[in-house]
C-alpha cells in the first residue's frame, strides 16, 4: 500500500527552514547588493534594474543586510559615492514591497497591483 503524507502550512518554518517572504526578499536583496558591488555589467531581472557605467565600484568587505531598510541605506550610500555611475530602478511591485514595514501584507499588495494592471489595460 502507498501512503500519502500531507504537510500543512507552517511545517517548513516550524522546522527552522528559511522559507518566509521576509527570508526570500532578504536573500534576493543580498544577492542584488553583491551584484552592485562586484559585477561590472548592468542587470535587469524584472524586479530591479541596475544600470552601471564600466567602473569597479567598491572593494571593501561586502555588507550583509538583515532588514529591507539596510538595503535601501546601503544602495543610497553607493549612489551617493558614485553619483552618475550607478542607477537603480525598481519594478512597481518591488518598490511597493520595499516601502511596507510588515511582511503580512505582501499578498494583499500583489493582488492590488494586479487589479491596477488589469483595470488599466481593460
């Protein structure tokens, strides 16, 4: 006989796995911060567009962020230091995610943005 196991919502986090929205966004932001500091080319993945002029930005130890506000501060610092050599554009969804304080409202935010897109195109 075969068995079917159904694991409910929260099983992953109850076992210490970093699978929350917050964990994902912080992982993503840390990867983008690494790209800002270490990659020499521009990047556009649909959420963040990083435009760079060919120039090595920074060579000191790469910071690890643990809060969205840390990412914004670090990016602002890099932009201030390197003026016109770096520009960052956020998609509407990601800009909205970066502007909220809590993580519980991300699904609601996503739904509202989808509704806005739907009504603008129809």
